[in-house]
C-alpha cells in the first residue's frame, strides 16, 4: 500500500487525492486500465456501488459534511477511470460564497471547481504533506474500525 492508499479491493482502490489540501478528498480508481464504465468487466461494475457507498460512509463518519459529492474522470493519458469523492462542509460552502469568482449560492459544480482550483492542482509543501499524512492515517484508522 502506498502513502495515500486507504483500501484495495479486487477491482477498485480508494486513496487520498495526492495533491489535496482539503480534508476528505478521495479518489476511487479502477484497477483495470479503462477510460469508461462500459470498458469495465461486470464484476468491477457490480462492486462499484459498494465501494462508492463505503467512501461516502467513511467521509460522513470522519468529517460530518453537509454533502459528499462524486465526479467521474479519466481524461488524462495514463490514468484509469476514477471518481473524485469529496466531503463538502458548510465551512467550505461559506468559503466559496466569500470568493469573488463564485456565486452567492454555490452548488455541487461550484464546490468541485473550487476544491480543484483552490485546494489542489499544485505540489504540496512539506507542511501540507505532513497534514495529508495525518489525514490518511486518520481515515485508515476509521476504516479499520468499520470492519
């Protein structure tokens, strides 16, 4: 298991987003090389709902978010189909409201863009890496308690 991995199943890997500064930013990635759901084997598709539900449960228990949002990606070369799973807290929504480039009543799309642009998409500092390591360990402990 690498430094951001939380759980490996036969078909899916749940990990912490490598460039995430926002607590509760996960990636659920296909272990098969596939860009689209239609390219996955039936057992992988059958397991997907359980893995996404586990991801949501984990984030709800650990961060008590207002919502958990999911978005499917896999556009970039070298990356398999994957889902971003993010805990959206009321504090995050307020932060979006206060940002001049976002609406006063943010929705899920605003949260996705804000988290990606403001809390990711650049290398972590040493302090941010340390905090991410703490978040990963926190989530691993929570997962272990669910067994």
